[in-house]
């Protein structure tokens, strides 16, 4: 499988159905990917100082248009890059030594506040989260923290605390959420890769809407410490990158548990999986989402793109057929867990009056659904594993659209109340959240573009601890489709 990405194409302005437009003028040289950056540093063909300074300059230049970052670590990152160069010159080698990366603003970075999309003054974190500690142990330089919607609730990254984060493919549209800042930063080439988090699709949705690979790993694969069980077990951390190899490299770098973590799956070798042939797989294609009471199905352009991806899988030798997972009433387990999780985070905010009215509504709901209700919701998980997992007696992988709709325009959710926001969100994004209830892995892969040039994605979903199979399959698709050759205009 390919582990390097060729230079982006240029040429006359052309827009083909389902393909990204190519620009007439040559673009600025692309920032190298994660694996390419690591190789360049190890081979001494570049320096950490140069890579980090370039990333910071790109971030500063695009803040007025994309607004991907909430906090930058300019001075600290440059100092860490200089130290990385000294270590490299002395012969030290680590997987990401000197490579710039970004993390989402729900992740503690010592010395910076963890606003998690909220307004108000918060104290700086006194220590790194476990994921950031592991990033630093791998040698990475964290250049800053990317924007998230308030407490990660919505598939858009907008709010009064920081404005609107915009999609580099079309700045009139959202990059998705809640890891929208991380997705926009990677898609625009501001950083080679970034961490996000996924509690209802918050890595996979923005990956789909910005033409990226986004991995939601098995629950516990990447520690969420200092939280032992974030959002009642729904939320995991995961990488966003332009290639499967880069996403796998980042996953390997941050994977592992903290002594206080509840969930402790056995280790995987993601980077090795990205170089492995997946074999001939049985793939179930599911169009029908779980019950959301919205009647949502895929937009015709989303359906066209995912159907074309299914045809590619069949051409590559896999057996693909339509099937229906037995989701049941899984939403009855999701809602208490999600709202109780929001209530737990919202209760920590020092100025609750500054929270979005929709957040305060979720806080009230979550408070009512705590205790016995949320415990009963979590107790259903074993039965849900059996019912939905029965699909994998007949199939190896489940393929679905990642979202039902292309990325909405900025401001679509403005002035909507809590109920209308939830309904609109469920109609656009009905496919991702069941895998958070189950705690199982999924990978978004780019599925193409709408006729107006907006990215859409498809999910490769598996049973418990199946990351390596999903990553190998995603890498095989990437070798064939070469989605990394298409870059946004911004």
C-alpha cells in the first residue's frame, strides 16, 4: 500500500461531476504529510524548525479565512522544534521527532486553557492529557489547539466564543464538527495531521466533509485521560490525516492507556496494517440509517458517490451486497448517555450563563436522565453488541455513507432552538453515532465530491477491535482512488 503522497495536480480550471476542481494557477508547495515529514527529518533533508515555522505561518495566514485554531503555541513550538533539531543532529530517532501536529480544544495541553468551544475565562491546564503526553513522547511538536463547537455537540464548528471555522474546499460551508478545526487545518495543509475526538461521529463527519481519512478507534485504544470514561463511554480520540498511512502513524503514536482508564483493548499495529493486503472481504452495504424519526436517507449525490465506492470495492475483488444491520432502538441508549455527558462537562464551566442556550437545555435533560436511566442505557450495550454484531457472522465490514448530506452552509444552525438543531443534525448525520454506543472502530474514507465540488465520505465499520482490517481496506482503496491528489483551493 502507498505510504507517500504525490504532489497535487494543477492545470486548467475544470470541474467534472463528482470530482474536485483543478486550478489554473500553480498552488503553493504542499506541506509534506506526517510520514513524509518524519522521513525528511530523519534523513536531514529538512529541519523541525523549518517545518514548524512553515506550519505556524500557514496557520496565521489562514486564520482570517478558515479560523481553524483557538490557541497557538508559537514561541513554545519553535523552542521545541529547535530542541528537536538538536536531538536529531545527535542521532536520536523517534516516530514523530520534530513533526508539527495539532490537537483539538477538548484536549488538555499544559499551559493552555481547555475551552472545548466555550466562551469565558478558564484556567490553563496544569498537565498534558495522556494523548498529548504520548504525542510528546513520540517527539511531535504541538503547534496549537483547533476549534471545536461547544462541548462537541454538533456537526458544525461555529460559536460566539470563536466565530465560524470554515471548510477549505468552500469557505461558505462548514468543515463539520465537532473536530472541524482539526479537519480544516489538515485539509488546508496547515499541519500534516491532527487529533480530534469522536462521540457521535465528530472525527468521521468532518473527515467526510473535508476529504480526509478519519479513524474512530476502538473505545480505550487512545486514552481520554484525565477523563476515565468520556461522555459515558461514547467519546474516543482519533486521528485526521490526508492519507491512511499518516492516520495510522498518528494512531500508533498516541495509542495506549493510562493506569486509571476503564477500557484497555490489546495493542494494534496500525502502520503495519496500512501496508497489508486486506484479502478478499465480505462487505455489507447499508443505506438505511438507524431510526432517528426524521425519515432521513442519503442525498442523491451522497448515494451516487458511495455507490461508486462500493463498485470500486467489488472491482478490487471484494464481495459487496446490500444488507440491513439490526440497529433496533439504539437511540434510546444514545440519548441518555450523550446528554448526561454534556451535563457532566457543562457543570464544570465556571460561568454557566455564557453557555449556548442549547447546551443549557441539554444540561437540564442530562440531569434528568442521570442515575438509573443512564445506567440502564449503558446496561443495554451487551445486547446491542449481540444484535448488531450478528451482521458480522456473515460479513467482515459494513459500508455506509458517513453523512446523509453534503456539508451545510455556514449559519445553517443559527437561531435554531435545541429541538430543531437536534432534528436538523439527525437528518444530516444519521449514520455515525451507533458505533459510539457500541464502542467499535470505524474509518471514514473520501468518497468523492458533489457536482459543486463539496466533499462527501463513506464509513468502513467493523466489530470490536477490527482497526487493522479497516485500515488495510482503506489503504487498498486509497492506492486505487488516489484521493490525496486532490487539494482544496484555500
